[in-house]
């Protein structure tokens, strides 16, 4: 049976396998040192150089990165945090974990990112942070966002779980706000199995984050603030480091594959993901939008061994848990996107034959349905 093509999958070689074996042999699997073990420090240094920022703090997931970031800003019960609802549920659950309330804002129909024109009307005296999500790897214009929030001095935490390697106006995602959070989950552009990392240029936030990921312990070994064990193990850090050295190559392949798919569907009147002049996309997801028949297109491609995916069929505020909260949102663009978007495989593990098979199949599906 031929292998099914998935929307995203981890891509690794002997380098990752051999390094994991070396670490297993050494027995040094993790370190409770405030600054982490050898491979945690190596990965953090490499990431600060890649992003051109001062500090990186590796943690055990993207969700932990968001939660730790909120804690470092002192977000707590009674506070509000502005977020898009059209995102993965972790964007809001990290807020809930602090005791604060997520305030959901609609998205712009042009790029599925939080609608900057709606931010002001969602800010109150309780707003303690804003979390823009660089969805599908499309950068939010954080400079424009900070112009809106600066009067109220509201910190910005980028949810860059999907945007490692993307940039806007020459600056990489993860360095645009006060704090940037990345995920290293297996479906992301690079992976360490599970993992996340926070980046910042703010020394005080960095010092808080070092303690937050390690039980709130200071250098003398006393818990001086709330913290947990959010540490990244050494094997994961070593995998992340090797994967980071391949990121530019992975992105090149993703971008080539995206162009191939765009050519296959050029003849149809459907929305394809556009790269603006001032942005560079890592092409984490190639997401198109169909005004009708999305599920038919999915099952057509499924029959040809191609997995496609809907991110996100249910917006966060409509998830059962969030429905139990005081929740009277009207988010029309979010509703439309949820009913129309479909992500097509373009990942860096696809061969030339694979990507052409995906393109032809999508073209055939559209010809038979549109
Ligand atoms: C937008 C977004 N935010 C947060 C997360 C959470 O990251 P993780 O799965 O590493 O906890 C993810 C990833 O799954 C995500 O896509």
C-alpha cells in the first residue's frame, strides 16, 4: 500500500537518531539547573542568533510557553487578555490557566489573523495582555498593533506556534512583541516531539521566565515566586537544535511546494494564501478557502491517499468548555472561515511526485465540483 500523504509530518534523519542515542548513553537526560542542561543552552543560543533577539527560554510545549509568558507579565484572576477565537484552543486555555478571561476578537477575512481594527473596542481597564496569533505562518503586523495598544501600555505576546521562520518588514516573528512563543509539536515546521520556546529582549521578563519554568527557584535555591516544572528535556533540546539548523532548507521546500499547488489551482476562482510585499511566509500551512463543497473536496482527496485538514472547524469560543463561560460573541468572519478553510499538504517531506500528485488531485477535485 502506498504511503498516505499527511498535511504535516516530522522530517528527520540519522543526525537526530544518533544524537538522541548519544544523550541516552550519557544518562544526562535533563537538568534542573536554572539555565538548563548543555543542549537546552545550545538550542536557546542558536535560536537567539536565528531570530536576532536577546533571550530564549526553552520549555516543554507551546502551551507552556504561552502560560509562562502570561505569568511573567503578572496576568492573574480578574484580568482580561485579548485573543482571536480562530486559533488552536491553547491560545485561550493558557489564559484560563492564569485565572484571567480571554476576550475573543474576530479575524480579518484577508489573512485569518486577528482584525486590528477591532482591538481598541475590546480593550478595557482589565486588559493585561494581547495575544495575536500568526496563523498558518502569516505574520500579524505587530508594529501596527503596538501603535493601537501603546496608549494603554498593554504588552503583546505573539503566539508564534505556527510562524517560526516567518517575518514582516525584515523582522522575524517571535521578536515583534514583548514576548514570542513557539511550538515544537510534531506537526510544526520543526519539531522536538513536544516542546516550546519563549523569546524576548526584556531582561526582567527573561529572569522571571527562568524561575517560572523551574519551580519559581532563584539562584540560591529558594522558591521566590510561583513556578512549575516546565523544563525541556535534553533529548528534545538536541532534536530542536538539529532541526533548527535545517529550518531554512525546510522552508525553501515548503515555499516551492506552495507555488506548485498555486499553479495547479490558478484557473479557479478561490482564495489562495497570499504573501504580502512586506512579509515572508514560512508556509506552515497552505490554506485555501472554498465557498461550498469543502467536505466533498476533502473526501475526493482522501480517496487518492491525501489527507487534508480543517484548522479550525470549531472556533474556540464555540467549544463546549467556552460555551459554559459567559459568552455572547458575534464573530462573523471567524464563522465564515471555520466553514470554508482547508489546509493542503505542502510539507518538506514530500517528494516531487508527491506534491504533483497533491496538485493534480486538488485540480481534479475542483474540476469535478466547481
Ligand atoms: C496557534 C497555536 N497556539 C498554541 C499551540 C500550542 O502548542 P503546543 O501543542 O506545543 O502546546 C499550537 C500548537 O499546537 C498552536 O497551533
